[in-house]
C-alpha cells in the first residue's frame, strides 16, 4: 500500500523534473526513497510484531495470569523477600482455597516465625493442620495455638468454633458447649450459622447428659435425628483365613466430593462379622461435617490389622460405592479385597 501510494505521488514529479532539466541524481534519490520507505515499514512491523506493542505491551504480557502463574510469581517474590508477612498470608489463604492444606500450613508457619502473635495465622495453622491428618484431630501444637489465639482475640469466631470442635473430638462435651456459647452472641440471630451452632450445642449438651433446664437456658432446640444409613457387612469366604484376633472393623461414609474425612464412622470388633451397623449424624468426627450435610456418600468398610483408621498394606477392604444419604434400603458390603 505504501509502495502504490508513493508511485502515484512520485511518478508525476519525476516526469515533471525531467522536463525541467533536473539531474539524474535527484531521480535516483527519489527511487531510493520509494524502495527504502516500504522496506523500512515492513521491517518495523516485523520487529514490533503486533499492534499491542504500540502501547508498549506485548500481546503475551497482556494475557491474564493463570492462578498457577500467579502463585509461582508470589512464591518467587517470597523467595526474594522472605520477610513479607502479607505475602505469606496471601499464599496461605490461597493454598487453603485450592484445598492444599499442607502448603497453607507451611505458609502460616512462615507468618508465625515473623509475627508470633498473629492470631489469624494461629487459627489458620491449626485448621489446616487438622485437614492434613487422616483423623482430622485438633491437638498438640494446633490446640495450643488455638487457645493462644482465643486469649489474644476472645471474639475470634473461627478460633472459638475450632476450639469447641477440639473439645468435642476429645469427649469434652461440656467444654465444647461452653465454648460455642461464647460464639453465639457474635452471630446474627436466626442465620443459618447461628442455627447450626445452636444445634451442635444441643448435641454436646445431650452427650454430656445436660438437664432440660440447662438446655432451656441455652435457648436451643434439640437437633433432629438427621440422616441414618443401615449397613450390612460380611467377609468374603476367600479372605476368612486372613482374619486375626484383635482386628478392628471400621464402617464409614464420606462425601462423594470433598475431603477424605468420614462423615460418620463406626468401630467394631472384626470377630463379630457378619455385622450390621447404622451410620448416623451422631457418629460424625466433627459437628460441622455429618451425613445430613450432603446428599450422596461413599460407603465402605475396612478390617484393620493395626487397629488404626489409616489404611495399611494388608488391610481387608470392601465398599458399596456411592449411595444416597436418604436411602432406606440396607446397604450391603462384601469385604473382598486386600489393600
């Protein structure tokens, strides 16, 4: 386009110049300009590459970062500036959102090394530490950090909730209820969260043997029975010779999509097989995660030689796959595999 435009402009000028007796040098310069200008324009376009470069930004740089690229840049930044507390907090929160509790816990640990009194990091460390454990217990350093966080900030809602869960996990039901009652005044009356906390206080009171007067004083209504799944478990004949005295049978249900922590689990003597057990909300490992909180669950059974809930090589397993939580038909499981 540039060449055509120059030709249309220069050819009449050349003819007129020759009639006027101009030198050939002028014509040579004119032709050189006619060739050099288009070539220069083409070279510049090839060098620049895209129109976006007119703004000083390449097309590649204008593309939005993916989450992984952003995390990689954040980690690179923290490598160069390891004292950036806010950067570590951002990495911890993002890792938790991406369901990577181990990375979140590690990032919170960096925050605590830089700011030992950061209550938010204490609570975050404890919460993510429990998510990395197969039993999801809150104890040891996690429990110590929670207690310290609540001392520093008595209105920490997450801190109070998790501290109550720890009490509940360890059978300290009165303490759990008392801790959650400290949380109640901070919640919006009638909200779903307030109702859920009230229900868990009622469950804790019931397990602690609370009197009706105590229940009335907390202004809560006892929680309904909730979901219940009847499970029938049998051991395949081919594996009966692998059963040993002291083996423990675990029957459990976990969410179809979500963390591996069971929503309900029952522990029995494997010598009782075949066995029948009903999984209910009362068998939840934590009050916030129970059968009635989901619609579909994976139901399985495992015979543990070590007596531990964590699967070990040689344990015997079976499952019924995914079932609806509101199923009223007995669920049958045949333990027919070796882990």
